[in-house]
C-alpha cells in the first residue's frame, strides 16, 4: 500500500473537506431516479461535513480523496455512513479497507458491531456488504412512506 492509499482522518479544518463533499456528490448521483425518496446527499453541505468531522469521524484514502467513510458512534455499534469510492478506483479494495478501518476503530471504542443503512433498491450494495460479513437486521421507512425504504445491516465483531 502506498502512502496515498493509507487511510487518514479528515479533521474539521482539513483542506480536503471540499474533496470529501465532491466525492460523495459524484458517487451518489447514480441513485437519482432510482431510489425514493431522493438521497440525503442532495442536502449534504460543507457545514454538515465539517460537523461530521467534529462530532464523528471522517476517514479518506488518496490525496483527492479517492475513497471516504463517515463513522459515528451509536450505543453498542459504530455507524458507517456516506461510504464512497471514486469510479476510477472501484474494485481495488478501498471500500473493504475503509470497512476494516471501521472495525478497528469500533474495537478501540469498545464497540462490538458495525451498522449501516442502505436503500432497498440498491441490491448490489446489499450483496457487497453481505460479502463483507454484514447481515440484514431490519427495515425502516422514511417519514411519509408506508413501505420500507432502507434496510439496516450489521456486522458483529469478534
């Protein structure tokens, strides 16, 4: 692994915050017209990214960055959000590397599980996370919907 592929924590004053937001926006646009309701990414602002860096954690790989993940401690688990990998780097193991980092961070925090949510329509994401050891533990509906719009997946850590 090169130095640029080593995960690094992005702090609230990091000049790469704009790159984090840009990567998320570029990599979540494929969901437009595919998921209902629309992605929360459409409401993600620089201030919200800065707040995540302050109240939770943001980790990135690459100088642009090429991959990012948001980590937020919840009771009993570490919540993974906004996992994004640049299209040119997909399939190179960066998402897995960030999930493994999340496992290590959870254990350092004394937490025994990782948790995430993915949209019902994104079946390829369900399969990707299942290959990483996540299992479906529930479904949720966004406000105003009478059907499941997201699934919750969890990975127990040893």
